C-alpha cells in the first residue's frame, strides 16, 4: 500500500446526499410530522423527502451498520444519515417506500420515534466501556433508563421535547450541562496521592493549576503534592492531568441528576441544567434507583407542565421550591451553590413559594 | 448448559431499547478484542469500577491526534485489550452517508479493529472503538485510501459538526454543511497537530433552534439567523386558524417579546419587526405560514464549554450578524486572530472562554479588533469597576 | 458692594429645590466653623477636588465609635475647620420626633458645634456636622443628659433603622419600631465598641415594599411578611371595579406568579394562596380591598452591602419565616452565633456576606445551625462541584 | 455636669409619637393619596392621620430645624418625622389643619410632594462638604439635578416611583447600587504611592489585601507597595485603608450614572443598578452635563415606560440594547463587565434586538 495521504479531511458530504436533496438543496419549504418518527419535508419544487427516524444505541458493531446499510439500500437508494443525537435517519425519496420500510423496521425490532415532543436518544459517553475517567457506566444506565421510557420515544405525548444526556464523569463529554435531564457520574472522595509515581510522571505545577478549588499544594518533602481534603470536591481534573492521582472508588462513586437545561433559543434563552439529586448509587446492571428517579421526574413534568413548556421553562414558572415539593426530592446543602457564581443563585427577595 | 461469563451484562440484552450488550456480543463472535472488552466490562459491572488505565500517547505518522490511547489495568485477565485504542474518524458534514462508504468503514474496522464502533461520538466523529497499537497505522492507511481522515483530539481544533441544515431543513439560514466542510478542510493542520493551550470546538447550526447544541458544546458556535423581518403567509395562517392550533395561546402568547399580534376575525397574524428577536418559536409552531426573513447570515458566539475547570459556559455573542458566503474569509481571519491571542495568553488547559473570563471581554475584543456592541450582553455591568486607557484620560 | 467670597456656591442658592448653600450661610452667620467649612467648600468647587484629610481617631470616653474624625488639608486658610469632626447621634426609631427634643439637639449643637447637621445620615443617624476635638466630650455629655446617645461607626454594629411601620402604615406585618429600638438597646455594647472584622448593619422593614431599602443596605434585613393567605374584601373590590383602576391590567396581569384571577361580571377577585409569593403588588394597588394575611412574621436575610470590595450584594434569604415577638430571643441568639462565626473566620474589613461567599453558604448554615431549605435560593447550583462530609460517605 | 451615662441608646420612639398614632398603633386600615405629598391614613377605629411631606435638603442648619419645629408646633401638636429618604413629614391629627399647613408651607417656599409616582428626595452623601474620599460633591449635584426635576417631585406623573441616589465615591454610602437612577463619583487614575508616608502610616498586608483586583504588590526596596496600574480600576479602597495612597485627581475625577435598580419586592425581585454612562466631568457649581444626562434618561423613561413600570422593569422588558438606542447613550467597552460575575451578564443567545 502506498504511503497514506494526510490531511485529506472528511469525504465531501455532497457525495453522500440522495438526489432529491441535491436537487432541492436549500430550497425546502416546510415540513410535516406524519407520525412519531416520520417526517415529510416538502421543497419549493414540490418534491418531498421522507425521513424515518430509528433509535440508535450508538455503541454498535460493524454488523449492525451493515444491517442498516442493507435496509437503506432496499428502501432509500443507499442513503441514510445519523442525527446529532445519534439516531439513524432513513431518507426515503419514494413515498411508496415509506410504509414498507416502517413495516420492515418494526418487524425487525427497530424503534421508530424521537421526533417532536418525545424523549429522543440519550446523548452519552464511554463509561466503563472505554474511558479511564468514568465514575459510572454510560451505556448500561442509558439502556436501563430507556427501556423504561420507550413509550416516550415512540410517541409525542410530552408537553415538549425532553432531552436526556449522560456523562460518566465531570468532564461531561455528553455535554449534559444544558440538558432537560442530565445524568452525571460523580466521585465523592478525594483522589489518593501516589507520591512515588507522581514525582516521576507528572508536572507538579500543572497538577496544582488543574484544581478549580486550589485544594492542591506542593509537598516538597515527597517531591509530590498534598491534597487539602476539605477543599476537594472530587472533580477529577487533577487525575485528568496526572495518572498518579486515582480518584475512582467503587464504594462511593455514583450518579447525580441535573434538570432544566436547554439549548434552543425558542421562547427562552439557553439554560444550564441544575442539581436535582446529588447522589444515587452505582447499582449495575440496571441502576434501579437512577431509573426510578428519572422516571419520577419525567412523569411529574409530563403531568404538570403546560403544553409547549420545556422542563426548565416549567420549573422556572412554577419555581424550584415547587419542583422539589412536587417531585418529592429532598433539598439539601448540596443544592446551594458554593462555587464561583454562587451568590448569583441566592434568593435576594423575601418572595418565594411554600 | 454453559454458565454465562457475563451474567450481569446479560441482563441488559432484554428490553425494548437497542442493546449495546447484544452489539458487543455480536462483535465478540468475530473479534477476540471485542470479547475481552466485554469481559472486562463485566468485571467493571461486578466491581463497580473502571478498568482502564490513563491513556498513553499513540498515533499515526504525521498526526498529533485523532487516536485515543487506552490500556487495560487487568491485562493478564484480558490480554486482547492490553491496548485498546480508539480512532476518531471525521464524519461527513451532517452525518450523511451512502451505504458504500459505510460498508468500507466496516470492512476496514473488521480487518484492523475490534469491530466495535460508535455512530457517533459526541463531538461528531465516527468512533472506531478499540484496536492494538500496531494496527493504528495500517488502519489509518486504509481509511485514507478510502477517502476518510481522522478527527481531532488533544489541544487542537476538534472535528467541527453541523446540523442537517439546507440539506433537509426549511429553517436553515446558512449552508451549515458547506461551512462545516469548508472550515474542516481549511484547518486540517490545526485539526491534526495539537498546538494550542487546549481544545477548540466549532459547531454550526442553521438557525436558532440550534440542533447541534452549538451554544453549549462548542467554543465557537455559528448559528444561522436573519437581519430583516419574518415572512408571514396569511393564506397559510388561515389554514392554521382552521386547524386545532391555538394561535393566540400557543404562538402569540409565547412570543418572548410580544412582537406578534393576531386578529382572530381576519385570521391575520402580524409582527412588529423591531421587536422580534428571532427566537424561532412562532416559526416552529407554524412552519407553513412563517419563515425567516431574506437577509440571512449568522450570529457568531464564543466561549462555550463543559464545567471543567471554571464551571460551564454557554457561548457569548461575539458578532451579532455576519453574512456567510464562501470562502468565509472574514470569519477565518477572525479565527486566526483569536487563536493567536489565545495561544499567546492562554495557560495550559485553558479554554478560550476561560481566558476571556480571566483577562476580560474588553481585552479580548481589543485584541481581535471587534467593536463592543450592546448585543454582546444581556445587561451592562452592575459594579463600578472599569478601566480607562491612558488615551482616554487627562 | 462687597465681592462674594463664594461666587460658585452662590449660584446654588437660586432654584426651587431647597438650597444647602443657604443653610450653610445661615449657619455661617453664627458659627466661624461653618463659615470656614463654606469657604473650604468653595475652594473645592474651584479646584474640583476634596480638601479633607484622612480622618484620625477621635472620640468620647468609653466609646470606640460614633465620631468621624476629620481634618482640613488647608488649615492655614481655614483654621476653624482644622479639625471638623462629625458626631453620629442615634435617631429614635422611625425618625419620629417631638419638637422639644429637636430643639434640644439644636441647642446642644449651637453650643458645641458648627450648627450644621444632616437630618439624617444615610445609615439613619442624626449627623451633627463638624466640631473641634475639645468639644466632643462636652457635646456628648450634653446629648446624654438630654437622653440621646451616639450611633455606630467603625467595625461595629451600625445604628439600626426601621420604616414607619405600625405607627402609620397599614401594611406593617411586624413592629418595626419596637424591633429597631429593642435590638439597638440590647446591642449597645456592640454598637459602641468596635470589635468585629468590619461593620454590621440591621434594618427593619414592615413588609416586602422594604421602605428602608434593607435588602440592599444592611447585612441583616428583617422584612415583615405573612405565612398564610391574603385577605380580600370583595365589597371594596367592587368599589375599585367602579373606579378608574383597571383591575385586570394593572393588578391581575402584573401579579408575578399569576396567582390572581378576576371575575369581571361578579366583580370578584380571588387568589390561589399557594401561588402567591407575597410581593405586595396587588395590595399596593388596592390597599382598601386587599391586605396581608393574619399569620404575620418576618423573613430574615443576610449579607447585603455596597460594592467595596467584592462587588455589591443584595441580601440572601436566611430564615424564610419567623415570628417576631418581644424579646425576639431566637433572632438575637442567631445573631450571636453569626457574629461569633464571622469574628472567628472573617478577615479585616470583610463583611459577613463576603465571608459567606468565601467560605460557602453551606459552611455558614452549619455553623449557625440552620437547615438548608429551597427558599434560600432562586435555583440550585448548575455546577457539579459539591462537598461530602465524612459521615455521608463510605 | 455629672459624668455622662453611656449606652443609654436612643430615646424611645414611643415618647415621640402623636397621640393618634399611640392610640391606633398597629391598627391602620388603609391609606389614601389625597394629592401629591399628602397622605391620609385611616385606622380601624375610624381615626385618621394626615401626612404632609416636604422636600428635605438634608444638609440643614439648626435654624432650619427650629423653623420646621415651629411649624410642627403650630399645626401638628409638636409632632413630625423624617422619612427614610430624608424628607420631612408633618403629621397632622386634625383634618382642619391640613390645608392651612399646606398654605403656610407653600407660602414659605417649601416643596410638597415626593409621594407615589414621583421622584422623591435624592438619598446622598457628604461629598466635598465633609468626606476625605469624595470624587465629586454630593449636595451640589443633587441641588442642580433637583432644581430641574422639581416638577416630578411635586406631581405624581411618572409611570412609577423613581428613586435617585448619589454617592460621592465607590464606597457608595448612598447605597446607590439599587436605585432607579444612581449618580456615583468616580476616579479614573490609580492612586499615587507616597512611599515615605506609606511605610510609616500603613500596614502593608492590609493595603495589599484591600485591592479587589490584586493590583497591589509589596515593594520591599521602598518598604512600601507598587501598584500595577494596568490592573487598577480606581476603586479607592486602598486609600480608604491607607492615607498615603491619594487618588483624588481634579482633572480626571467625575461622575458615572447607573440605572435600573430597585429594592422593593413588588412584582419583581430587587435589582442592581447598571452602568449607563461611564463618565461625566466634574463641572461645579451646576454640573450641566450630569443634569442633562439625568433629565434625558428620566424623560425617555417617562415617555416610554408602561404605567406601573419601574425604570429597571421597563428596561428589562424593552431590552438594554433598546435602552441605549432610545436614550442615545453610546455603548462602550466600559459597559461590558469584567469583574467577578462578568460572564453571567454576557449574552448567551443569538436572540436580541437591533
Ligand atoms: C435531525 C436533527 C438535526 C440533525 O442535524 O441531526 C433535528 C431536526 C429537526 N429539528 Fe431539532 N434536530 C435535532 C436536534 C436538536 C437539538 C440538539 C439536541 O437535542 O442535542 C435541539 C436543541 C435541544 C435543546 O434545546 O435542548 C433541537 C431543537 C429543536 C427545536 C427547539 C425546540 C424547543 O422548543 O426548545 C425545534 C423546533 C420544534 O421542535 O418545534 C427543532 C426542530 C427540528 C426540525 C423540525 C427542523 C425541520 O424543520 O426539519 C427537525 C425535525 C425535528 C424533530 O425531531 O421533530 N429542533 N433539535 C436533530 C435530531 C436529534 C434527534 O435524533 O433527536
Ligand atoms: C469519545 C468522547 C465521548 C463519547 O463517547 O462520545 C469523549 C471522550 C473523552 N473525552 Fe471528551 N469526549 C467526547 C466529547 C466531548 C464533549 C462533547 C462535544 O464535543 O460536543 C465535551 C464537552 C464539550 C466541551 O468540549 O466543553 C467533552 C469534554 C471533555 C473534557 C472537558 C473539557 C472542558 O474544557 O471542560 C475532557 C477533559 C480533558 O480534556 O482532559 C474530556 C476528555 C476526554 C477523554 C479524552 C478522557 C481524558 O480525560 O483524557 C475521553 C476519552 C474517552 C475514551 O477513552 O474514548 N472531554 N468531550 C467524545 C468525543 C468523540 C468524538 O470525537 O466525536
Ligand atoms: C455619613 C455617611 C454618608 C452620609 O452623608 O449619609 C457615611 C460616611 C462615610 N462612610 Fe459610609 N456613610 C454612611 C452610610 C453608608 C451606607 C448606607 C447605609 O448605611 O445605609 C453605606 C452602604 C451600605 C453598606 O454598608 O454596605 C456605606 C458604605 C461605606 C463604605 C463601604 C462599605 C462596604 O463594605 O462596601 C465605606 C468604606 C469603609 O468602611 O471604609 C464607608 C466609609 C465612610 C466614611 C467613614 C469614609 C471612610 O472611608 O472612612 C465616611 C465618612 C464621611 C464623613 O466624613 O462624614 N461607607 N456608608 C453615612 C452614615 C451616616 C449615618 O450614620 O447615618
Ligand atoms: C415614608 C416612607 C417610609 C419611612 O419610614 O420613611 C414610605 C412610606 C410609604 N411607602 Fe414606601 N416609603 C418610603 C420609602 C420607600 C423606599 C426606600 C427608598 O426609596 O429608599 C422604597 C423602596 C424603593 C425601591 O424599590 O427602590 C419604597 C417602596 C414602596 C413601594 C413599592 C413601589 C414599587 O412598586 O416598587 C410602595 C407601594 C406603592 O408605592 O404602591 C410603598 C408604599 C408606601 C406607603 C404607601 C405605605 C403606606 O401604606 O403608608 C407609604 C406612603 C408612600 C408614598 O410615598 O406614596 N413604598 N418606599 C419612605 C418615604 C421616603 C420618601 O421620603 O420618599
Ligand atoms: S465523561 Fe468522563 S468518563 Fe465519560 S468519556 Fe468523557 S472523560 Fe471519559
Ligand atoms: S479532584 Fe478536583 S477538587 Fe479534588 S484535588 Fe483534584 S482537581 Fe482539586
Ligand atoms: S438548527 Fe435550524 S436549520 Fe438546523 S436542523 Fe435545526 S431547525 Fe433546521
Ligand atoms: S421568532 Fe420569536 S421573537 Fe420573533 S415573532 Fe416569532 S416568537 Fe416572537
Ligand atoms: S416597608 Fe411596608 S410596612 Fe414599612 S412603611 Fe413601607 S409599606 Fe409600610
Ligand atoms: S401579593 Fe403579589 S404574588 Fe401575591 S397575589 Fe398579590 S400580586 Fe400576586
Ligand atoms: S460615598 Fe465615599 S466620599 Fe461619599 S461619604 Fe461615603 S465614603 Fe465619603
Ligand atoms: S484604587 Fe482600588 S484597584 Fe486601584 S490599587 Fe487601590 S484598591 Fe486596587
């Protein structure tokens, strides 16, 4: 084999588009939501393209990819795409193919849905499958949670879209910080300092600088560092820069739940997700505590929010104090911010709900 | 009957949601690497802790990134995943594929890797999950031969991504896919050869619905928008009026600036152009009747990121409106200035947003030669602590 | 005609608003100190800069505060204000006076001071503006004799103040005047003998209208409120309905929580009790028809202050609701705990709010033994950076 | 004279109350706003008290106090009070006395008003009259501004109350940080270090600690400190703790204007005032630039706000970008925050007005 070319970049997307898209590129007029998981986009030209959206598990084998390629060959002229939330979208140019495609997908057990006021796929990360940082697994929790919430994927019955994300550590590769409902792996004990390896493997100034709470100071005697355990809030960032500071702890690691984030600009500006449940234990393989906590929040939201209200919009309307009451989640010292912008979250008015 | 070696994971095969365990088992049938990956995962499930070690530096010739090194901490037990590195393959813009190219990827990964993948990673790459060090270069060579290239990792430009945009969305105000592709191609060097204080991410959304979550997940979001007025088709408004949509309650009342008014008798909707902040809500509710204006372009924002270290940022408005026409030179020039400033001033592992926070937006704007405008802030400062430069005082 | 010595200030004698220059001139007629104060002020107006020096420590026997030392930086030119100290006299609660006591104050200040005053200083004291060092003690003696005492200054409790409250306001939910008086009397030592890291201010408002701006201007605001439901008098609602008040637009629509509804046919107003956040708006608009509930008490907040050093704070909810009955022991005990903690942990010139910000609200609540409740925050943290104590983990 | 008693505290307010208040203490039923500056409070018992509010200049001579005491003797049985904004309130128990009192007050040139939707008295501070810190005068600006705005004091024609405050330096004794319109004296040059005096008079660690931006570092050579002029934003706090760091500068000191604060909890939670105009020069005796800037803001507000909207509520509704446009005030780099919570003020959405 010849020497590989570098810096060629990704294939040009134009090669990948079905002809109807190439023809109507940039000239779409409107869309309809035919049923859950099925969209019809109509172009100025009158042409239409149908999209059938299927739940992706994201962590898939090459044989799975080959399976869906087979389906796309059969119904879509060999064209498909993935969404920004890792679902699969079959792109059907021929209206007559839509129902047969749906039939075959259903028959093979694929889930169709995720559009409009649904819970779409859970954006998530590596977990114990591939990352050294993970405080919990990703795929296992997602599978367990979604097994319960499938009816919300295949229907559009919620007040609005509900985006669930998961990150297996505070690095938050799932970008859960602005999700309607976020599941985050957390540690609860400071890293242990392996003095011997630290001096050898890590740059001490970098280690010190990595700590957001200035909990790390030099330990010249050991040619290492000392962690002020009272100031450590277990973010794991020092471990990210230095392997000699292992922080994983089977007994204490677990999961936190944040709620109320969004990124779209519709109606309200993007919002951060905020702490709802500070800790739930790691209980593989099915994390029942996490599943039922998520289900509870989703159900309380589904029952109480006005039509069209995202999770965060709903909570901001009813107030966080009411959110805690309705969900039965206890409010604790953990919920009160003590990081950089803490005071901007403190209530500066005697007006509030009981 | 043989006792299962993965009793915990087996429990995740049942249930309606697609099962990653099934997928791992499928791969395990063909690949010993995948088999050991599964075994080690079972161990994690049993012990409730991770079994991967901190990654080492591995890669392919000429590149400083694109591969995530990964080593088992139980290599005796799971020798096939002693090393189990991940290759990040740069997806085509908008995650569009033809089946031929997908099959090619599968074939390459069958030959050189574990057969496990992520379609896609959360930055947007195809993640080829797990292979041994000696296979990295051959896998890369094969990918390159097939027209694929690696994505970003480390302190580099990360693989840009874009929403489906003009390919299938009537809301797209900019050509997200072309922008994504063009910037990716222009900045191949920045993508493949880490040289900055930290990572830098670009994501492109065609409109303020922001379907790639660019505002939360990228250092520089490019979000399509328009400068003029919504276009309203009154004939279609009448259709909606006769449908079960409650125009007054679900559309007009929810306009954040009360820019809309509806005349129920005439079944006419009107907008006060100067009040509309282009949030997309009414368009989303009545896509057949309302559409963006005609003077299209983008808002450029800066600084978004996840919480490590200084807490999460949502990106901040940097250029309220810019036309987006190839070759996008104005924005590329700005990028160059921003990267220079960041490179010069940033500490190790300091994202550009953190640096702006540390040195001040004023200093940043001056460095990149942008004029402060009120659109950059929700509201002005409340503290009285601001600076005067020598040329402003006596 | 003699040339005026204060041509600039003279220009401030005309115009409808009361003129401080006229007042200074009135005092100057009797007092050489006032005359030199006027002269020095004219100098400041001419040169556009202050002519006072940094204060020295002066005072009266047994007290560490209550007097602000002040020296001219142009004593040769204005010898009568070489020293020109201010005495802070603690006002009666609510700034109520009978004319006899006012005249007594005037007489004392005619005898011992410049004859210039502030009714009042912005903390609330009567400010007796300017006298020489030897007059301080005699002036104090005379004040004391007349039943007056000094207010606070320095790193001490500052003179508490209160809105007019139950003396003349139907909205008062607590006895602001008694609370102010009682706390002032109880904490005389803390008021007169500076011993803390910095100042501490208490202000008392009878209801959430907060007519003493306690939430912005005191470390510990006490704000009257109620625990149960608004009382609505439907007969009076009908009167308003027949007046030119637009009940729907000006009252109901502006309720922040949409807790109110109005039946225009019946001319009846109703409230959803659990939705009302007791903001006072509807009561303010319809004082004859709506009044606070009957279960009255206060919300206690903590931490308010001006911007120096860490930026301004509005006070934060500390106790959502507490009954306020003499001798207010529960709150006084809490104050003692707070002061202890602040004293132990605070740096010099660190207000209690800044200390809470630095060490964390959690640490503070633990120290003063208060339970965290959701009413303390607008919203929970968005960052994932929180602490676990050893007894909470394995 | 005997040795003075200490710690007697203030006189008991109960001695100061007029009999009708003593009788109806805590039993007021409602009030009416008879006309600008005149209130009637009615008790459950049917008794009433009338209040006539008069503009206070705050800085007054003892003879002024005697004058108003005379008036109070004549019409109020010797009872009066001052308000939290330093106005004078004549407390009239006898309804028949109200109009005669008003007549006499008017005839003597006192201004009656300040109630309801008015501009009430300006809370302010010492200025060049008595404080060593002052970057501007207080009383002179207040007089100049209010001479222009008197019609807003004597009528109730604004959309809502409008509270103006003034502080002569960043210590903000006027507590202007939450006013509808705040006038603040500012410096614009770093303090000059008087090395000789500094070593003698000041504790170096205290001086260093006093700086909010960490602009001060030790200067061991001079036994003094050095100021990093690039980091200094002229707050004057170091001067507060150390006289050897004079910051007053006749050429550069001046005034800034902040707007949109409030403290009441009616409708909206209390808000901070925010920077509108970064600098206006000190131009005694009548500060015309300040007067016309204030007047412009008040007039634009009066013309544009909805009835019942406080300044800050109006601006938050129309948006700050619109506020700058309507008032014609230029938006500059100064307006963009760069202090502790700066990022919380940055716009995190592409939605805004032009
Ligand atoms: C396919 C996809 C873009 C892509 O390039 O892959 C997409 C496609 C569409 N989005 Fe989206 N959005 C997609 C991710 C997102 C995201 C990003 C995310 O979830 O991480 C967001 C931001 C979510 C957030 O705020 O947290 C997003 C916020 C929206 C909104 C705003 C909804 C709101 O009211 O907040 C709309 C408008 C609407 O739904 O009416 C929207 C509307 C649409 C429309 C209707 C646009 C159109 O006319 O074609 C598309 C079909 C939506 C549907 O699912 O019903 N899309 N959309 C993404 C599908 C993800 C998935 O598999 O579920
Ligand atoms: C693979 C992926 C997760 C996934 O399963 O999808 C991933 C995996 C890792 N991320 Fe990430 N990040 C991935 C998307 C993200 C995202 C989301 C995004 O890009 O939209 C974020 C949040 C957005 C952002 O950048 O702020 C993200 C924020 C981080 C951070 C925190 C950075 C920060 O400034 O806050 C770290 C820590 C670090 O860089 O050391 C991190 C570090 C890592 C490392 C390299 C672990 C480490 O500490 O060195 C992980 C390697 C895992 C492995 O063994 O494969 N990863 N990471 C995603 C990349 C796939 C791809 O290329 O498509
Ligand atoms: C007299 C008075 C202004 C006035 O004309 O009304 C005043 C005058 C001074 N204040 Fe003040 N403050 C006065 C009320 C306030 C208020 C308002 C309040 O109490 O409601 C504040 C803002 C609220 C607060 O406390 O946060 C206030 C915040 C300050 C500060 C900044 C404190 C902070 O933590 O931000 C200082 C600086 C200091 O303490 O060194 C200060 C310092 C000073 C000093 C002592 C100057 C100094 O640096 O030493 C001033 C003496 C002036 C003089 O020569 O007479 N003064 N000071 C007020 C006291 C009169 C009284 O007792 O009734
Ligand atoms: C006399 C005084 C209390 C005192 O103990 O001295 C007082 C007295 C009353 N206030 Fe006040 N307020 C007084 C300072 C304040 C302050 C403090 C300040 O200005 O520094 C505030 C907070 C201002 C702010 O938010 O920045 C204040 C916010 C209110 C409000 C809330 C208005 C709003 O909608 O935001 C009301 C309700 C109303 O006006 O309808 C109110 C209502 C009232 C009522 C109607 C209460 C009553 O039923 O008697 C009183 C007559 C008000 C009037 O002027 O029309 N009072 N009031 C103060 C007069 C100051 C002055 O001379 O002008
Ligand atoms: S979130 Fe943490 S554990 Fe999960 S993939 Fe990212 S870095 Fe690894
Ligand atoms: S885990 Fe985070 S907080 Fe703890 S020492 Fe490491 S970097 Fe600091
Ligand atoms: S961001 Fe806008 S243009 Fe892009 S897919 Fe979403 S709705 Fe369409
Ligand atoms: S796009 Fe948003 S702001 Fe503009 S009119 Fe529609 S709903 Fe209102
Ligand atoms: S704070 Fe309330 S009780 Fe006190 S005077 Fe104002 S309105 Fe009346
Ligand atoms: S007091 Fe305020 S919150 Fe309560 S009902 Fe009245 S307007 Fe609404
Ligand atoms: S604001 Fe500043 S200058 Fe004015 S009185 Fe207070 S400390 Fe003195
Ligand atoms: S004036 Fe303020 S910012 Fe400047 S050196 Fe002094 S304390 Fe620091």
